[in-house]
């Protein structure tokens, strides 16, 4: 071909919708990526396909029932919601729970973090097409799943926390078994850390991808490993410790895991190192667990109060805001799940990267869509989506509840 | 020669290692069923039930229904007894914890798939 025949092709701008149902997504969400050739030039994130009205349901439930509802907000971090709700009610009732209960609750939180981060690591391996490591890491995640099942009686919904303490005790035999399990798990996690860092198949796909610079992370209030991967010192366990984190952090043996890389690799490294840190925390908790009761009695009617309970969930800071009114039901319960904060930075992370990297960038904040969804009303017949103001929503939901009374 | 990555030695090891999964519906050995697993609801000691309805009130999933004692049931004081709708039960164990007479338990039989909702009512 002569040079005169050569044409310069300027790629057109195309907007590609990904979702709400898409093979690359594990949950429904909608991403509109505007691409020029293979470069993403603009991104728009829409969520709200999985609204379940949990906060509204909770107003008709007793606090005890809400514990189980809270745990079902998210399948992966069920212990965090369950424990944080229990903690919020205890704050409102102004009761102190026994020391041993605090230790067991914290132990469950940390075990939850371990399994959640290994799960994420597997998903990250899968998103970049490295399925061998995905299968292997999920196989080894079973060690911690079995531990959780042994102590709580359920693999996913542990439901260990109750108002005033925890529901099950940990026996000495279980403790020994867990300590043995941690040795094996630590060896495996160290191996996955090396795979993540030294295996070129993985590293080359995440190095420099999905940049979130520290100032922007701060501006979009990124939390959890997304923020810590950009060097932000945000970790409620260290900044505002509760439960058994207080004596644990006071020992000075534990440090916040930070990375100043700011890319997907930074977030991966933070998560893998955090698993190792969490294993050490679990060992400390088991070895220093005091004896004593595991449950304090709390009256079902909680005095009028307004509290904010914070906890570092695997994905970041989780906030439960609770207003109690002297009955055994909450007046208002508001959950701010960590993914909600991290969404805001998503559009920035996607911009400027390749389309093929979109799945791993989306996965890198470890999104949990259903924790996040807020009210949109979708009318299938009129094909409309509308956002509703609080006052209208209250009128509509009161009407709905009048028409659908609770079974007596 | 190209250096081996981190994962290749692991792969070689796994060629000869035992299978990690169980061929579950056909083979049941090797499934981890811990002591204290919370699974199927059971009305264990009917004679002790007073029919106080506490279990119905605490259930977060509205899975427990109080029905009139049938002739073949052991008769309770109030004349009502609980039944559980397994399709709604979330196996939380709150009813077991709240029952003042220790009537209910959650057994470790975890196979709870049925073809009809009628089969999912536990008497
Ligand atoms: S099972 Fe227990 S809680 Fe339920 S009605 Fe009988 S005694 Fe009461
Ligand atoms: S286990 Fe939980 S959901 Fe099931 S019947 Fe008992 S209280 Fe209801």
C-alpha cells in the first residue's frame, strides 16, 4: 500500500453500557463507559437495582429480630453488620458487655475480614483471567470458613453477636483447633502474597491500573483498603477502637497496613498484608481471651437515645446510626456501608484506563452493591426511574404498610 | 531459560495431591458437618411445650406459626403448638434460644430442598 492510500482513523466515541446484568458483574449495577478506541474517556456509575428496603423493615421489627436482618444486609461481611447493630443497641442502652464477649465479637470480625479478603483476592485473580490462583485461594479460604462454621454453626450468617454479648462460647478444643488452622492459613496466605507480587501474570495487569491519587482519595472520602491503598490513614480499628480492639491496639504490636501506590496493585497489597495482620490479631485474641460470662442481660425496651456505632468492616468504615424511642423497636436505623463511599471515586479510577481493565478496576474496591442501594422507584410499564424525596417516600411507605399489615 | 513463576511449582504439587472437593450428592463422606450446626428446625420435646407463643413472637422471619393442637399432638396448656415453615426459616436459632422450656432445637440435617412448599412445613 502506498502512503497516499494510508488513512488515519480517528476512533469514534462510543458509549458502552455494562450491566445491569452482565457476565463481568457479580451483582446488578450499571456502568456507562464512554470509550475512544480502547481508552475509557468517561465513566458513569449507576446503582440502585437491588433495593430491599431493609431500613424500613427494621422499624417494624424488634431489636433482637433486627440483628438477623442486619446480618443479611451482606453475605460476605454479615458479622460486621450483625455485630455493629448489637453494638449500637448496647451504646443506646448504655450497658457494658462482658470482656470475654468483646473478645469473641472481635475475633469473629477479624475472621470475617480474613475470609472476605481472601475471597476478594480470588475474585481479583479471576477478573484478570488468572483462574488457577482463583481456585487455589478459594480452596484455602475453606480453612477459615470451617473455623467460622465450627464456632458459630453457620458458614455465612454467623449471627454470633446478640444484644449484650455473644451467643456461643469458644471451648479450649476449638481454640487449639483454630490456632493450628491459623498456622496453615498463614503459610498459604504468605504464598498468595508472593503470587500477587511476584507473579507477572497478575502483577502486570494491576500495576499502574486504576490510579486513585491520595488527594482525590481524600476528596472522595475513600475508606477501607481503597483509601489505605492510596496512603490515607483511615482505619477505625486504629483511629477509634471499640470492643477488644482497645487492649489489642494498646499492645503496640499491630500496625495499620498502608500503601502509597494508589493503583489496583496498592489495594491488593494492602488486602493481602491485612490478612496476615488479621491472623496475628486472631492469635492474640485467642491467647489473651479472659474467662467469664459471655452475655449481659439487657432489657428489651431500650431507653430513648441517639447513637452512632462505627466499625472497620472488611471494605472500610461501616456506620450504623440508631435512634431508639423507649420501645423494643428502633425509631430509625440508618446504615452507611463502606462501598457507598468508595463508589464516588470509581468514575475517576476508570477514566484514562483501557476497557479491558474495567472489570478489575470495578472489582478493586470490592464492591458490595446490595449494601449500598438506596431508593429509586422503577416503573416497568412506564419505563421510568425516579428518585423520591424523603417526605413522599414516607407517605408512600406508610400507605404500603397500611395495606400490607404485619401478620398477627 | 525462563524462570519458573511462583505458581508453577504449586501446580506440579497439585497434580498429585488429593482432590479438594467432594462429589457431594453422590458421596457424603468428607463434608464438614460441625457439632452445633444450625440447620433444620425440630419440635424436639413436645410434652414440655406450654404453647406460650414466645417462639412465634421472636422469629425474625415469621417462619413459626401457632396452630391448634391436632388430636395426635401432645396437648399444650393453651391448646396451640408451633409449626415451622422451612421455606421462611433462616436458621438463626433465636426461637431455640428464647423458648423458656427448651422444647425446640436446630438439628444438623442440612438437606432442605423440596419440590413443594407443603413438604417444607415441619410439624
Ligand atoms: S416451643 Fe417453647 S416458646 Fe414455643 S410455644 Fe412451646 S414453650 Fe413456648
Ligand atoms: S430458627 Fe430463626 S427463622 Fe427459623 S424458626 Fe427459629 S427463629 Fe424463626
